[in-house]
C-alpha cells in the first residue's frame, strides 16, 4: 500500500533529531511522487476469527478553512453576507460525507460488521449536537446503544491545502538537502544550482503546499486521523491511524464529466474517498477485540504511521 506528506521545532539541536527530520523529508518526497503515505507496523495479536461490530462516529473537519472558495468552485465568489453561512454548510456536508464514506469502506472489510450509516446518524442526534467530537461518556453510550464492540471516529487535519507550518519548513529542508547534492555534483556551479532551484520551485510547491496543478497532475491534500475505541469488556483507545492523499488519482477523475474534473470539490471528494478507503483497509486488517490489562484498559494494537511525524515536528495548538 502506498500513501503521502511539515515543520520543525527549530529549538531542537541534537543530531539525532536532524537525522530523523532528513529521513522524514526523503520518505515524504517519495510518498508525494507515488501518491500517498500510510501505516507501518507489525501484525496485531492473533485471535479467533470472528465478526467485530463497529460503529462509525463523527468525522470532524478541523482543517483551518477560512473561505468557501478554498474548498468549492463557484462561477462567482459568494458575497460577504452569505459567506459564513455557506462555509458552515459546506463544512457540515464534508463531515457527513466523510462519515458515510468511512462507514461504507469499513463495511467492505472482512471480519467487520458496521452499523448502517443512517442508523448511526439517528443515534448521534440523540446524544447531542451533530458535528462535535464525542466525550468518553458519549463514545460509551454510542457503543452501547448500537451494540458495537468498537467506536471509530476521525479528524480531518488538512483539506485542500497543507498548513503553512508544515509545507514551508518541509520544502525548505528538502531544497536545502537537494541543493547541497546538486552543488557537490557540479562543483557549486551557480548556473546549475540556479536552474535546479527554478525547476524545483515550479514542481515542488504544488507537492508541499497543494491546491494546484502541474504537468497534468492535480494536488488537493486530504489528511485524516482515525481513532478506534473499544467498548466491549473494557473501554479505551486500541488503534490509531493516519492517511494523507495529495495527488488526485487521474483514473478517479476520469469517472466524472470533463466539465467537472477541474472543480475543487470534486478533486477533494476524490482524495477524501481514497483516504477513507486506505484507512478502512488498514483498520480492517488490524482491528481485533483486545483483552483488558491490569489498569482496566484494553491492550493497544501496535502500529506506526509516517504521518505522525508531522505533529511530532511541530505540534499545532488546539
């Protein structure tokens, strides 16, 4: 499976930190070219094959979107008077669609029985206002009322563009390393280095920043974090995963009418669907009912996503 994507806390000074950052930049550049980044990790503890009942809770859009035009194409920009209402409506639609997509993709995974989307929406409406993260008590209530063993929730960290804290530092680190390589190979020829920087800027900015097209490729980053909380036997987080899609799949866009392929909402929907499919595939393989440990919490399933380094490099305020 393949996946994608940046910023560094400059106050760190030890060499091991720098090495981790450089390794991360190399990996993430390759991920950008291939199309995505995802989860690494060992196999979960073996257990007797049985169906695990899962309910998909809210998917919260926390990406810093300030204008509707960042995520939707319009013939004319909305007027300032309707912009706040329109933006709120678009965000709500994205969250609902993301929850539906995740539920549908999880339902296709072997060994999982997923509570139907419409039934889950009715249960969530009884727990409180829609579109808000669930508390621990609400997670437990959703699991009990739906009869699910595990409650899955998600956060959309990035949607349309990558946060500047990540892409600026990521691109600067990348170009610094690459320029050193080019300089060493060309005896620090200023013409060669300058030519490289021009080409790199035109090809890499869409990759690091997103929201652009280059050489027939379209970049609409979507980054989603998934949490799976066990309810049966003992309650606690047992699995987390994170996926990022940057380059919009050409085959997916080909399914839309030609006049719609350039629309932002279509391109973002394609990458959201792809991200949810990747999350569901990995989660379907990993998710198993865990035994309770001495502290009363379920044992966590081992796993690691290269994308966790995004928040490791620069934790963003909540």
